[in-house]
C-alpha cells in the first residue's frame, strides 16, 4: 500500500489513568475509532495533503490506520508538554519528503513546532544534497531551503498543554494520518 493522501490532526486528553488520557486525546483528534499502526517518517511521493475534515470523513470504525504520531504525557500539575509533527515536501512531487516527530517538556507550542519543522526540512535537505550549516538559526536555514528550489513546503502541527492542575494524566498528540 502506498498512501495517496495525508492529513494532520492533534488532540489533548486528561484522565486519572494514563491510557484513558491517551484515548481522550485520540477522541479529541477524531481518530479514536481506528486501529493505529505507527510508521516511520516518509511523506510518500505524489501524496496529496488534504484537510482534517476531509480526512476524518474517510475513516471507518475499526480501520487499520497508518500514521506518524508524536505523543507526550505527564501527571505533574502545570508541567508544559508538547507533541509536534514537522513536514517537508520536495518541489518534485515524484520524490518523497519527510515527516518528523518531536516531544518536549517545558517548551512552547511554537518552539516545539519550529523544531519539528526544522528537523523534517534538514532531513530532506540532506537527502537532496542541499548544503547547510546545522548551527544556523531555523529561520536562516528555512530561507536557504526555499531558495534552493528543491523544497516546496515546510510546516508543522503541534499540540501543547499544561499538566492537569489536579494531577490527572494529561496526554498530547500530533498525528499525520496516511490514507490510500
């Protein structure tokens, strides 16, 4: 199976049980009815990015669903957690791109999202032979990648949350769902 479509979703859940908080995060993301299978981080060639709404409409209860997922949990009150998926798509649709997963503690959604996006773009850039300085700031490298004309798009989806104030388990997820 080579996926032809992909969509992004995210969610957060809190419960006294860690597993139940994950289930609630899946519900919040709209993918709780699926049998999730984790895959590595390749954005398939000729794959079309579709909206969350269109993607969720294509899912059926019990369906085996392939995804790239970032997940983080805490039961520490007020602890900031985040989960992020980065995306880097090459200009040539016939080439593969990259997705990246990043989980962090004490990091804002913006910072975690930028990190995941940078990671995906750096993996794609190294595959394409684009020279870059890994010590440069992300904003500077992003301009180099765009100027190379090899990388068409970079983005991220990130979910962050503070740990439940009562000490319930809090789980955040960011997910790229692959569809046939």
